[in-house]
């Protein structure tokens, strides 16, 4: 059975007619604003080479852990979905993988994936029937056909999507050659990087020692000495800033920070690089490094992002067979009040430092994060993240943070995605949900509509631009 | 003052006219579907003997901890409500107890108990005025009169309630004679059992040693040896499966699991049966037994249910005077991410194992349970449980789990009740709340109505039947 | 740009017309009821001397941590807002401070502060344009002018606000002379005190030893002996009761209680007063003192309030420069199930004891507090507190506690404020939010409207009066 696919203009707006009318008006103010995407995981190589994307499965399914984790939870093996394992690329036929996916669309009912996919199918590819077992092949063929055209190359889509700025995320040991190639290409798209030093900070990462070696090579420093290691960070941060970076990013298991004496820090570092760290020492080192990174941000102006609280690679067997990042990361309870105190004790009142905090533990919104951000000058709240980047998740974020932190201690939306085609869909969902929240406040006479209209634009455009310093003159990349 | 009692056809539906109209249509699809009750605590003896229920107080008040805990919280002594103590049965006159209850109805305003009671009063007994101090006696008389008639005997009500399958819960040391009597009676009602081995697993239970003795007698095994003990479980599980069981159930203080080496497990077992276990050892043994039970489920196909996180018998004085299960169980914070990992490391990816997880800690819905169930093939989420088996609780369950786990990693509704007469009321509330949730998604254009209609039927009927394997040919009970 | 300031009659009511109509009718029942303010932090000296309030900044901004914490979070230094530091009073010009505040009103969009302020501006001072940079000076002038008139003196406002009873909060070492002055003044306003012994219980408070000395002087007891210390509490509690107190209040970092043997308690006390307590011992002593206070409440009938879970003075630098209570208190995760058990084991079933529990950790509402209050006779739930004293916070409180604890295990509203002029605004918000919640239950046919109307009056007036024993004949203050 085929069914029509329609993106209703009022989607995500509250049903009550009066509130919906307000939401529509507010959304009218932001609908066509350019996209600011200050944090995400797209691949800069796409924009450097501008090669066509390969096919529907490799573009839309295989890299999207939201999709294949759901399929896997219902018994579909990863290898049938085109997911590479440690043994090598999947041997699945892309069309067969696509058919499996198409036949299982009911699993996504009520999930943001369904909304994002339908937006991509309708807006980017022009489909008018839903994806299902019957339409699977025609979808596969049409998508592949379009991907082979110039209009669907990465840069053309970037321009069509009205993206004003897009940040990718790289490790300190990345050469940034793709960003250099983009800058030298003459194409005007603003694709910047962000400094994510986890691989050279997390002693529990299986590639830690190898990452340190590349870090040494790229920075030219003796990274096995504490001072050389810190200097290497400074050098690479400067290189990232030259490649447009305005921020760093830190994805630790917890939000723990530390402020050790120089002697203690150096002794800890020696244990770490000797490969002898206990889990508690590895944790303490990560904690100390957040404070060191804050100190460097105070010098070089990079905005600091902290993304804590994911238990990575929870499924042992999947990790052993497929490796990292295979949809098996699970959020954990996360404390911020005690965890951030050492960093805040030292830098919490600095006018020139900005730290954006995220959470996967929604219980911290009203209890910890809004009170912290509603007091400390350096703290801002990142938007609803990952599993909570969804209509209900965003609504809870606003309902639970606004009354204590207000709107101006938040930073607008992050899509945080590697699913490039879904970026307009994701920003559109965020704008609709924020306008719906504001519309309710207006309808309940908790705010006037002129205030809500100003806020809608701030949340969609001004706040992310300001919070990530994208409103400042862009540094030129050295040739 | 007497007031009319009316069950409005639109009860629990959202007020907005458009959403309500959708909810009505969706509810129309499920309203008359048979009841699948795959987990509960009714007494199989009722259906075995089919004796009339005694009176209003003994049927509706004295066994219902939802009711008497509320009355007790406002200063009404348990003994006045017909609750037996360790010293023996209550000496309260059933009519006096009923009057106390009737006069305190305002305490239940806004609680699910009020909705369930009114449903029972209106639909089962035909009352048209509310219960209160004035109508107390006529209620008591009319109920007792009806209970004495054949139409109100247990089997007649079971048939009238349109129950397709009803599971009770028994300990391994239960003889299952009532289930045998039901099977031999020629009555067609499907009343099955479920295997709840807590009494022979929890060394902190005051009757642990006595339960072990009965376990030995019924299984014919030397349950004081580790191998004999495990074998006794296998034997009793098989007997339960013969009596229709399709599931086991585990009500531990936490969700902790363990996967000890055989030698370690055996040594721990010896400490346990010697009565020398520390609280930590008792906890570790319960944790290990969850993994042992999962291993047996992989062999015999019984679906495993985990109901963790209740601090049982919190009120010391009530426990000393009245014993267990007197409305003094309090939920506690419950971790799943680390707790379930040992079991998941071993069995998390098994195609032939199904583990249904419940929680009393709603903070785990979006943070832990939906991400776990949205990835691991063996995990499904049980419905909103106990204190959260309520309109707001069910709504939060859907709002907080759907976006990450979807609907198909959930298992429909469990009434989990010993209040037999309230079963239709409870399933009706669940159906109405689910239809209301779906109606909002439709009204906000997050799902098409045909999808919502299919989901409504799946949630009300297909999912519980499938999740509890009640869609498979029923094994015959050996004569 | 100046904009009109209008308090819409329907503010905070749900947008849907049918629900709003019900909310309006319910609110009509409670709108003009007298205010019962059983817990707060106004200054009794205001009512004792009845001197005019100084100026807009000193009355409305400088004492209100909700306001200046938000301004500080956006980089405005506290000293510019008129906040005194340890070095002395702020040198900021009150008009300049007011201008800073006026120009930053957009920060409060969506916060309860905005609603409270607008209520005060419109209802108390009669403004018809919003406060902003343009209207800052005229606001400042008009407010100061009015404050100088007799109609704006503390007692006149108290009467105009229709306050039936107002409780302040004092330390055991307060002489209560202001309350005595009020009683002797012939003015009829009921301004009572509450016994807050934290300063003589918390060994980690920097003024602990000095507070003990004053405690000894006022009580005439040897407070360095355990029996003398306990007797001093009894004496001061009696003095507070004479000054109208009906309650005690306890603001501990956690909800921990203890029930030590007399010998253990006395030994712990000796360590405490010797100034040698470890943090764990200080915590244990606070825990033990909650149980001691409960024992005394059982004797003298004072209702006990527990306000746990705030990490006080989290910002080290602000604490060092400005001292306590400067908007830098942050909620923490708070356990109640294990924490309260020692006290409940001893006193949980006492008919003559009443303990009102508050939380800053909303996760405890449905999981712990509602189940505890829905069972234990001594427990009642205080309203949504501090950061959660807001429309969304109050809604969550009702949604998450009602189904398990009902309404009658709650105690109505507390404004808990030192911002005297905002008291009517805060009670009005609470009444509107409760009526909106009840209206939804009526519209969804979960309650009849006559029940909701009775509840609205109970929540606004009867419950706080009863819970705080303000419905009993008032003791006369000894001359």
C-alpha cells in the first residue's frame, strides 16, 4: 500500500487554534533565516572534494546510528544494513539494505527520525509518497539518480540549504587539510572546524598512545613532558583557530573538573603517559584537562563546550565486532554541581570565558544546569542533546530551564549531526518547537507577542551566532 | 449530599475539540478489544472454586493498598479498615470500615483510584450516585447483594470483562493446584501463572529458609547444593510452563545483575544457604540469579520480567504489626546502565531471549531505559508501573520513551493488580491515555491517522500478546 | 520604545476556551480570599517600626536574589546593583542601579520574576507602561514618591494585601523584640515568627560558635552540655511559640536524619561543640538534631518544616567577597527514602506530629515524596519551592504528586519570600496555576467541577491554615 507523504505547514504546532495562529506568526519570522550550525559532525572532505554522494544507503542509512540502532533493537543484524565491522566493509547489497530499512518504517513512528527523514524525502528529493516496502526500490533509484547530478553535490546542497556557517569537529591530530582545501577553493561556504582533544586526553581510549604520537608530530612538541604536552595543545588550538574554529569540544564520561597543584598535575600526567593510570587516575586527568582547557580558552578566546554523560560502547559484543559509535552509547546520571565546582572556583566569574554545557540527563535541567547558568557569568546551556534532540525533548528543555535561566543563558540550536541532508529538517524542527513554546507563553499572557517575536529570532539566529562568536570578523586561514 | 455518578464518554481525552475528535476515533478502534492481562496478582483460587466474593469491604477495600495507604496517611488506623495484622484478622465490622472509606472519598480526588472505583461502581454495579457518607450504606448493601448472585461470581465476571488471557503470579513453592483445577474444570477462561522465584532467591526475606524447604519438596532436588538448586528452578519452571506460564517475574530491590565464574557463584551460594550472607552478598546473589534465570529463559523460552527499585516495607512499625505489603513500599532511585551490563554483556544480543524491564524511577525513562531498549534486541520496556500506572504517569511514559525507543520496543499495558473488578477500568484508562497521546501526534502532524489507528490496536492488543508469547499455541496442562 | 503593561485577567489560564472558562470560574472562588503566608523571610522590623521603605532599588532590587543572580549571569557586577559586600555597603547610585536593571528586562522573559514584577508594577504602583531603559527614570521617581506616602508604609500595604497571617523566620538567638513590638503596638496584623535553629545546629556555619554563645545568653542554659543544649532549644521554642510561632524550619544540605543512642548523641555533641567535627560528623549531628526536633515537636506541637538540598554559597569568589545568600545557592540531588527513615522509624506513625517536607530535586516528587506522604501520617508535602516556585514548576508539582499523594497531603502555597511587595503576586500565580490544573482535570472528566471548586478553596486557604495550625486560637504573647 502506498500512502501520500505531505509535510503539513502546521506540523509541530499546538493544536489549539489560537495558540497555533501565534506559533504560525512567530515561525513566519524565522522560517527563512540562514542556518547557523555551530556544532556537528559532517565530514569536511565532502566540501573539500565536492564529489557526489554514493547512494541512498551509504548516505542516509549506514552512517545514521539513530536509524540502525532502532532496526538492530528489533532484530535486524547490523551487517545487513551496510554497517562496516572490524573485519571490513559490509557485504550487504545497498539495495537490499535499503529494502530492509524501508520495510521497517513503522518502527520510527513517533520518533524524530521519522520527521527528519520525511523532511529529507519531501523537501530534498521531492517524494510525494511515503517510504515503505512497496516504494523502496523507486526511492532507492530516484535518490541515487539525483545524487549523481550536480545539484546534489555537497556544496550545491550546502548553498541550497541556506547554511551561513557549519562547524565540523576534528581531533588535534587531524591535519585540517580538508578545511585548507575548502578555504583555497574559492567556494564561499563557511565550513569551520572545532577542537576536540578527547583522543589525546582520554587515557582509556584504545588508541590513546597512537593519538599522542600524531599529536607530537603535528605540533612538533615533546608531548611526553607535561609542559610540552600543554604547549602542543596551544599550538594545535592556534592552528584550529586559523582554520576558523571558534570553539573546543569535550566529550567526557562525566562533567568532573579538577584544579590540581602544578606538581600534582605533572605527576598525574607522568602516570597517564606511562600507560599506568587506574580508571580513577584517568578520570582525574580528564577532569584536570577541562580546567587546563578553560585556562587556554581564556587566552585564545575559543568557546568551550562540555558534552558529558555518555556511557560509550555499552554493548560489549558490538564493540568487539564493530568498534566504536555503533548506536550503543547510553546516557548516565550526571552530576554538575560538584563536578564543575573546581573549574568554577577558578574561572567561574571571568568576563572573557564562555563555557557551554550539555547534558544527557534531563533531571539536571531544572535542578542543576538552569540554576548554574542563571548565576555564573561563564556558563551557558547547550540545547537539548542527542536522544533529547526531539520535539518532546526540546519542549522539556524549555519548560525546565527557562524559568530559572531565562532564554539568554541558552545558545540556540545545535544539530550535532553527521547526517548532512537532515540539517535543514533538524533546524526546522527546533524553530517550530521553540515557536510553539513561545506561542503558549503568549496565549497564556505570560509574555507579549512582540517579546516572543524578538525571542524567536534570537533563538534561531542571533544567540548561536553570538554564543559561538560567529558574529565576529573571521580570521583568514594562512595559505 | 448525594451527587450523580457519570462516566463521561470522553473522559481522559484532551479538551481541544480537534484532538478529542481524533482520540475518539482511535479509541473506537480499541474500545471493545479483548483484554490481555499478562502480568497481575489476582488469586487463582477465585477461578478454581468460583465461590462468590464475600462483601464490599473484603473485595474492594481490604486488599487494595492504593486505597488504605491513602486513608492511613490521613490518620485512619489500618485495623479500622479491615486489614489483618500479625495478631490475626481485623475485628472491624465490614460495614463500619466501608463507612470510613465512603466518608473519605475526597482524599482520592485526582488519583487513579477515584477513576478506577467510579468505573467499577458505575459499570460493574450500575450505581448512578457517587459514593460518599450518605450513600455508604446503600452502596454496601447493593454490592453485597449483587456479589451473592451468579452473575457476580469470578468466572462470570471474567467472561463479562472480555478477558482473553489473565496471568497470576506464583512462587516456585506454590503447588499450582488452583491452575490445575481451572484447567480440569472445563471452563474456557485462560488463567495462567507466572514464575516469581523471589522467595527462594532473596536471602533477606524473613521466610527464605522455609521457602527453600518447600522448594526442595516440590522439586525433589537437593536445593542446598548449587547444582541441585539450579536444577530445582529448571524443574519448577517447566511445571509452571505446563500450567500455562509464558513468563517469569523478578522483584528485586535493584536492577543489579552479575555474571560470576561458576566457582564464585557456587561459593556465594554456599554462604547464602548457610544463612551467613551479608547484605552485599545477598544483593550479589540476587544479581547473579537474574543472569542464571536469563540463561534458563534462553533454554525454555519463558519471557523474563524485571520489576526493580521498591524499598519494601519501609514503615518499621507497620511491618512489625501488620507484616509485608501494607502500602508502605517506597520507590528508590534505580540505575539500569551499569546494573544490567553483566547480563547484557552475556546475553544482550540473543535473538531468542526477551527481557521486559520496568521501573519506579521515571528519571530512567528517557535517560536509560529508552536508549537501552532502543538498541538491545533482548530488551523491551514494560508499561508505567504501580505509582505511575495513572493518566499522568502513562503520559510521561509515552512522552519520555517514544522518541528514542519507539512504540515497538514497548509491550502494551499490564494491570499488575489484585483488584480483579478494576481490571476493565485499568485497561480502559490505558487505552484512553494511549489514544490521547496518539491523537496529539496526529493533530500536530507528527504522524498520520492511519498510523495512529494501527498503533492503537497494537498497543491495546497485539503487542502484549506478542511480547508475552500469548499468540502461540497454548501448551496443554498434563492431567 | 515604551510599551503598555497590562495584566490580562486570563493570565496563566490554559488557552483552550473550554478549559479556560472552567479555570476562570474556579479562580473566581479564590481570587479574593485572604492570604495565608505561613513561611517566609520578610523582616519583622518593617512592621514593628512601620517606617517607609527607602527607594525602588533598595526595596525591589537589592534584596531580591532572583533578580540580581540573573543580571550577574549576564555580566553585570553585583556592586553596580547596590549589593553590599563584606567591605561594606555598595557605592552604587540607586538610580544608576535601577537603570541597569530596567535596561535588562528582556533577560527575565519567561521567568516568574517577570510576572511578579509586572504584578507589583501594575497593581501596587499603578504603572501602565512596561519597565525598560526609557521608562527607568519615571519608574524610579514614581515608586520613590509613593513609598514616601502613608499608604505605602509596611502596615498599610499588609492590610491592603489582605494578609490574614504572615510568618517570618528567626534564629534561636533572635530576641524577637520586633514581634513583641508588633504585638504591643495595637495594630491588628498577624505577624508571627518561626523557629529556624540552623545557626546553632550547623557546625559548618562560619558563625556557629558565636551563635551558640548568644543561644546560651538568651536561654540561660549551659549550651555546651548536651542536656543544657537540648533544654535551651526547649526554652527558645517556647518563647517562639509565645511570639506566635506555630512551626520550626530546618534548612539542611541533605534530608538525612539519625536516631542515635543517647550516649552516642552526647559524645557526638561534645565533638561538635569542641569545634573538632569532621564533615561527616557535622552531617550526622544535623541528622540527629532533626530527630531531636521532631521529639520536641511532639511535646510542644510546633509543625516541623524540612527544606533540604541546597548547596549553599557555591560560588567561592562571590562568597569570599560578598558573603552568604548572594544568589549562588544551587540545588543538589536529594534522597528522602533512606534519609528520612531513622526519623520515620521512630515517629512516622504519631498522630500528633506533622512534618512538612520540601525539595529542590523534582525527581523526588513522584518517586519518593508522593509515595512517602501518601502513606505516613506525619508527612505532608510543601509546595513547589524556590527555583520551582513558578508556573511550570507548580504544574509539575501537581502533575507528579497528586496521583499518589492526592491534594490533602499537600499544604497549599508558601511564598517563602523576603520581597514583601511581591506576596500578592506570588499567591495569585499559585492560585491561577492550581485552578488551571484543576480545570484540566474537570475538562478531561477526571473530576467534577463541584469537587474542583472545593479543592480550589482548600488549596488557597483551608489547607495552609490547617497544616500550619493557624486555625487554632492564637496564644497571647506574654507582656
